[in-house]
């Protein structure tokens, strides 16, 4: 069963505060979502909500981590470091429009700001919850499927059924010797 985390007011405040502060510094290259660059702050907020939920889950599981401490005016190199692995949380809206079934990473960002592990998070706005639905290594993501470009930029893609369930995260990532 995938972990589902109810967002707290504190999580929402921290995510919103960061998104507002970072508005003028957020990449305008993330134009693949509805609203394009004008929607960057909203997408940043959603991403930060996924990160806060993942952090809560890590604490609940007793998993040691280092959280990103970059300032709002600079791009981060990771969201978390766990057992030496750079981890990136990929958050998507789950209950708006068509059902999303894949996790994307821009090819350009994949190489300029490499991560080791990608964790998929779905944000359910109606219930204010985040579901952590799986994870994948960068090595596997790079080779798994052909790149996709739906009129924006090239992306590496992993479909939900290709991700490892979160109940294996501790065993495969945390307890593994690096």
C-alpha cells in the first residue's frame, strides 16, 4: 500500500511561502504544464508540498536524511540526500483533468542537475493529501523508455507500473551500502 500523507497547515504554509519567494527565480523552462511560465509559482508550490509530505514520511519511517537547504533564489541540486543518494521528488496533480500515469524528468535537467533516485508523489487537492506512489533510479529511468516530447521539451518517462513500490524504499535505498 502506498503511503498517503495528510498535508498539515505548516506544510502548506512552508510550501506556499517558498513558492511566493522564489517566483522571480523559478525556471521558465518548465513550460510543459498548463499555464506555462505564468503558472510557475503554483507548480513550485505543488512540488514543495510533495517534498514536505515525503519529509514527513521519512521521519515517520525513522529514515535519516539531509534536506535541501538551497535558498529560494537558486536552483536546488537535490531535494534530499539519503544514504548518499540524491533524491528528487516529482509531484503531480492527481485529481485535475485526465488521470496522470507517468513521471517525467526533463532530459536537460537530468544531465545538468543529476539525481540518483526519483520519487513519484500525487497531490490530491480535494482531500489535501499526497500519495507516494513509487520510486525509480536515474539509471533505470534513462534506459527504460524512449524519450517523449509532447510539444515542449524532451523528457525521460516512467509509467506508474514501472516504478518500485514505496514499501521497498527502505530496503533498497536506505539499507543498501553505497
